[in-house]
C-alpha cells in the first residue's frame, strides 16, 4: 500500500512530455496552449528535420504529427521515431484523409490516426488523456515491480561488513542451483530474507515462493498443510485440499523453524525429499513434486542430533548448502547503516522531519549487544522515530535497555590499563592458545566430560568445540 501511494505521488508529478510537429504554426500554438494548460510539457517543431533533432536530444512520451508537410512527411517521421524512440506513442493528424495514408500509418506503427476538423482539439485531448493514463499505470507497475524486487532481493539485505559481503557472494553463487539450503542463525538475523533472495535470483523466481513456520503447527496439522488431504480423510475434511508442496511446484518452499518438527514428521519429510513424491492424507496415489526446499532454524543441529531430537539423515538431506547468518553483534560495523536505513523508512512513513541520529545515541546503538538482532534494531528505530520530537534521534527516545546499557563493560574489556603488559612484550599467540586450552579443560571438567555440554558452557557450537579440542589435542 505504501509503495503504491509513493508511486502514485511520483507519477502525479511527472506529466508526459509531448512533441507537436506541424508546418502550420497556428495549429502548433493552439495545441501548445491547450496541453500546457493541462500541465503537459510541450515542445514544437515545424518540419521532420527539426523534429528529428529534438527526438535525438530529448525523451518524448507522445509525438503528435501532421501527415503532409514540406519535404519529408509525417509517415517518414513515424518511421524515424520508431527507430530513435520506439516507446513513444505516435498520433498522426491530417486534413486530407485517404485510405492509402491511413493504411501506411497503421502499417508503420501509428498508435492513433486523427482527422483535422472542428473536433481536432477535443479528439487529441481525449487521445492524449488515454495515453497519459496508460503511461501512468505502466510507470506505477514498473515502480511496484522494482519495489517488490527490492523487498525480496539482495537490495533488502543490508550490510557492508566482510561477513555480509561473503554472504552476498554466496547467495549469488548458489541461487542458480537447485540444491537444498539450510540457513542457521539466531532469531532476527534475516533468515527469510536470505531465502527470498535465493529464490528471486534463481531460475524459479517466476514460480511460487511459499513459506511455512513448522513450529506453529501440531504434527497432524503440519502433515495436512504440507502434503494436502482428500475429502473425508479426517473429521472436517469436507473437500480436497492441495498441500504446500504441490502449491510450490516449480518454485521454492521455505520451511522455517524446521528444528521444531517432530521425529515422526521428520521421517515423512525425509521420504519426500528422497523420492520427490508426496501422498495427500486419505489418498492411495503419489504425486510428483518439483520443489526447491530451503529450511531454517535457530537451533544447534549438532546438539539436537547428539541428543536424539533431530534425524541425522534428514539433516544431511537439508544441509546440502549450509548458510550460517552472523548475529548483529558480530558485525557491529553494519549497525550505523541499518539504523539510518530504518530511520529513513520510518521517518517517511510517519512524515517526521528527523535528519539523523545523535552521536551519543549512535554510540549506544553500536555498543548494545542486540540479542534480538536486526529485528530488534528495526523495532527500536521505529519506537525512536515515533517518540522523537526534535530533528535527530536522541538518547532519551531509545529504550532503557539500550540507553542504559553499561558501555563501561564494553570499555572495560578493551581498557588499556586492565591487562598489564611487560616491558619486554609477550608472545600473543602463545598466550591466547594457553587461554583457549584452559577454558576447554575447565568446561570439560565442569560438564563431566560431556562435550556437547562443554560447548554449551563456552557458548560455541559443537563443531567449533571439536575444532578447538583437536587443535589442543584434547
């Protein structure tokens, strides 16, 4: 709705540009006065050569030309226009209508053929108005297509950090493929945006992109949602219903929170991924489906598999191409870019004259940990814009958890005086390796040797824990 309003405002400010070509100066002046009064931009030419020069130097939405003029004719100009400016609407006018001229005009590509008589101005006004309306809707449709592309493609994933640049490159590399993708990351990191970007940059972009939150449905309902059902399959099944796999045929099915799926449902999904067939509830027949599955979760699958909550075979089916999204706190250099982006969006929506973010407020935004990631930052900026009465976002309108965040804890960890440095210096890599080994041993001791629990204590993935354990021969 907002995009449509913006497009309408832009189109209302951009009236079509008209070129009038006629050797009769009185006709040119009459049409110039008529259309300028209605807000159109009008240029005049009195012969084909002058018209050609204007067409080569400007863009005209509409060309109105007399047929008969000294030298080259209006039909000649029509041919030139189709070469120089093929998107221009061309209206031919004549005081001596003949069948031959009309046929030549139509065959050459004239959009309208108008006779010079006492109704000339009214006829041209109606024709220009119709063309203007058509142009307006074409421009709006183009704007909405671009906006949709922006909202669903890479343009809507913001970041300039090294981690985000690597992500953009990965998306562009894997999008043309048909391999399944598993996106992992904390809540609010933009997993669905990445899935949409992969779909929109793939050969399946014209086919459906369908999403389902697997954690929002109980097992029996999730099965009917995914695979569909036949009439009478269960109480309340009063008609046949197509499942999401069939609805997404030829396109992409994004399965969010797949880590919440029950083990019984995991078995059924594995079979579909292995065989490419689904069987609706209550049916004895299988149906082929061509669907690219992109799954997402905020859970640690290695831990889920180790503790028996997720099938290892299904994990490998889903994670042909794994993507790990970084939390916002690991790409703090992107926070100013994201904050300004959200500021600009909400400033326009709320029509508030806020020009920027104060340095003090920005420092707090950059130092805060953002457990809710980009989604939390977006909500924070929306609240700040709504509450701000000045010309820049101040610290006072930020939530207490952000405005009151103890930046001293951040500063203390990097304080120059907190770690004594000997005058002769230290072997940095050796010191860091020693610290790593001490933490690994402490975590193993506290977890009773259970490595998944040790990894959890250190707040790292089990895969990372195995890497460090191997590095230190533990």
